[in-house]
C-alpha cells in the first residue's frame, strides 16, 4: 500500500491524537468515571451523545448500500464498497464509545454471562453485534466479487440497519420517567440516521476523490445530494410532529420543550433546526447549486453537525430536571465533590454537565482512530 507524504503526515497527526486518547482512557480507568463531567444527576454524557451520533451515521451508510441491491439502483451500487466501509468503521466507533462509557471494561463479560433481556440495553448489544457481522460479511463478499451473496445479504442488511437505530431510540423512548417517553422516538432516530449517514457518505466520497483513492462522478454526487434534500424534509417532519405533541397539550412535556427552545439546550436545538435542516435544504433544493461540490460539502457538513446538536439537546434536556428527588438534593458522586472538605459541592437540585478535558481527548482519539481505519480500508478495498 503506497501512501503519499501528505497522507503519511495526516495519518501521523491522527495517530498522535489516538495515542493521547488512549492515555486519557488509561487515566480514566485508573481514577474512575469521576474524572468526567458526569455525575449522579447527569449519568450520561458526551460518550453517549457520540454513541447515538455514530450509530446513526453507520445505519445511514448501510441503508444506502443495501438499498442499491434490494431496489436495483445501479448508480448506488458503484458506491456500495465505500458506504459499507464507512458503516463498519462508524459502528465500531460507536461500540468503543459504549465500552469507554461503561467505565469498568474488565467486567464487560457480564453482558454475555448474565444478560437481562427485559432491558433495551442488551437488545442494543445484540443488534449491534449482528449489524457488525453483516458489515464484515458485506466487505468480504464485495472484495471477492461475490455479487450474488451481497445481493441476498442486502435483504437482511436493510431491515437490520433500520432496526439498529430503532433499538438505540428505544433505550430512550421506553423510559417513562424522562421526557424521551414517546412512540415517535424511533422514527425520529431513523430519519436523522438517513440524512446524517448520507451526508457523511457524501463527505467521505468527496474526500476519497480528492485523495485520488476512489473516483465518483459529479452526476452521482448530485443525485445523492438531491436524495439528501428529501431525507432532510423527512427528518424535519418528524421533529415537527414531536414538537407539536410536546407543546400543544401543555402537559409535563411542555417543561422539556421550554428548556429546548429557551433554556440551556436552546442553542443546540435552534442550530439543528436552522443550521442542520433549513439551510442545508435551501442549499440543496436548487439543481444548479447541487452541481457545486463545495455547496454540497457545506450542506452535508451542516447536516452532520445539526444531528450532533440534536443528540445533545435530546439527551441533556431530560437531565436538567432530576427524576429522583431528595433533600437537600442529589449527591453528585463526582471526584471533585468527594474531595470537597466542606461538602459545599456535594448536593445538586438542578442537573448540569460539561465534558472534561479527558472526555474530549478520549472522544477525539476514538474518532481519529476511526478516520485512520476508514482511510486504510478504503485505500486497500476501493479502486480508483
């Protein structure tokens, strides 16, 4: 495998970021999850946000690849290999983030020796494992040119790709104690997987073309951009449905809506609506603008950022008001609170969260490792 000097330099920087992430992860293993910004009030943080994002990014890629074979879309078959590579890398990144969020990774074997099948969490473990196996089989059979096997597998891959993000949504939607308790949670997650996954695929294809690894015709990229505009509309529709049913009755969910629209998570909410849905749609609605790859890349990047913001406001809005109360509040459980000599920072009555430096470095390290894996796999498996 021949790498240019520029590619070696970029990969070297990514490798350093990965090593920094590994170092911070070791620090977290030694000192516990108290070194993160998570607490007893905010028991989920940036790791879970990024997990949700990358599961969706992965599902979107496999949906595009498997749809090409199920529905006989010849143009999309051309990009099946990079789409499956991207899907495989993204689901691996999501899985690594979950293992990091568990804290005590040495006890991960308990998931398999004592699974609780009444918990949506174990459903997610099962479906992600099956999803990863499907991706690997797809890669192996595509690389060997076994088109018939790939075609048959696509009939399984397509529903599993939809199901993998649905199960992730059910982890939230089946918890009655939080504002996530809604039947539309799974469709919202699948819709955002479609637009964010396709947007990331477009960015990846543009990157591979610029690197001279995989050439994609501009006409095909324009078609993908048109499809992305349709997916954006579907995503916006489901978000609108959820907002209407939250706000119209004026029930308890209206409190969460107020936090989303004018509270601490409002900047992420409004960026998603304006920057992640409205602006990308306006950019891609014109056939002339879809011919400009710069505009397509900008719109795609905004969609991915918008869905990332959606994960933030969706997760943290439900943690602002604690679901368990007690006087004088809830013990935070953080390392800072435990070492407070006067116990002034032990109790909390309002949820607050900010990722710490170790968290951010670990996330950047995992993503950097994913970029390295995608580049090397694409270099090996994709043809110019």
